[in-house]
């Protein structure tokens, strides 16, 4: 004979245990002005506030963040997946020419976009460096030599 649960009562006898996947992964770190263009965070190189960092998954943007006054950004509550982190290049600057595809090194410039495999863990080493485009000129006059 089948039992029927009364209103407000739950029959847990025939239910399977629920599986819940918590999304606690984190990706983030730092954007700075790489004045000497060596791809490393050196003493005296300033952090960059207000830079947009984009998080994508499967080619689709899932989030964006803006670096704080100290150059830091952070994406939290990430489920296990492969993400791509990219940064919008600020006007008048270029990405540092020396970059690393190793997302586990601290203090170096990562290439943009940088792929990161998150398994509910933290990746606080995804850094991006930029340098200012030179705006100088070379000479401005043409001289004519006259032999007299």
C-alpha cells in the first residue's frame, strides 16, 4: 500500500540525496604601469586604477571588474570551469611586450587573454602590465649646406 503525505508533510523515504556544487572559486590580482617594459612588477612602478578586466567563459563575457585605487581586481563565486581573463588596453598604452602564459607565477605580466582552469580554488596571480606609447619626435628642421 502506497503512503500519501499529508499537506505540509514531506515524505523523504523515496528521495535521493541532493548534490550541491558550491561555487567558491576566485580569480584576480593586479594591473600596473610597467615603466621599463620587462614584464615584472618592479619597485617604483605604480598600480593602475580604473582599468576594466573582463572574465569570459566559452567565448561569452560573464563578468567585468574595474581595478581599485591599488590596481587590484577580483572575480569571486566562480564555479569549476575554464575561464578567460582579458584586460581592455587603456588609451595611449600598450601591453608589456614580455608576458607569461603561466597563470601560477606571481609578479609577472600575463598575456591577455589568459586562460585559467578554476576548480573552486583561488588564482590570485593573474597580472597585466602596460607601458606608455612614446610620443616624441625626431628633429624638425632641414638644413641646407652652402659652400661659399
